[in-house]
C-alpha cells in the first residue's frame, strides 16, 4: 500500500464515514461492510503513516482535548452518551478502550471524526 494517492485517501476517509453507521459491535467480521471498513481503515492508516508521520494523539488524548475544546465536563459527556462518568475517566486515563458503539457516540458528542477514532 505504498502508492496510495491523495484521491484514494480522501475516498477512503469519506467511505469510512458512510460505513460506520452500518457496522456495529454485533456485525460479523465477515460482513461485507465490516470487511470494507477494515480495508478503508488500512488505506487511511498507510497513507497517514507515509504523509503524516507525526505522532497522533491516543483515544484518551482525543477525548480529553475535545472535552476541553467544548468546555464540557466528563460528567456532562457521560450523561450525553448514556454511560457512567467513571467509564469516561477510564477512557481518558487509558485504563479502558471504548467499544465501537461507544466510540461512535463519542465521535458524535465531541465532533471527533470517525477516522481519527478508528486509527487505534
């Protein structure tokens, strides 16, 4: 995947946005949308490793930065997405990683692009 063009990269980013609502934690790994999501994510990852080699923030940092940017508390975020504040703290501290379902909710609540969240 060394010869990925910018156009292919941008297509993959857009396709990830379209596929995320179609793939849940319960979607079988052999589902056509799950397979396509994995392939699109691989394209994005390969392109970004080559052209954007700067270290990316972790999921924890993405959540923390987004909370600061929105001037939102962990408790407010937890209430908005329907989980406990301690679970948000687990994500920020790195003790836990969000499931695909929770990651999707975090993306919506915090205006994080799914592609940024999917990099982990």
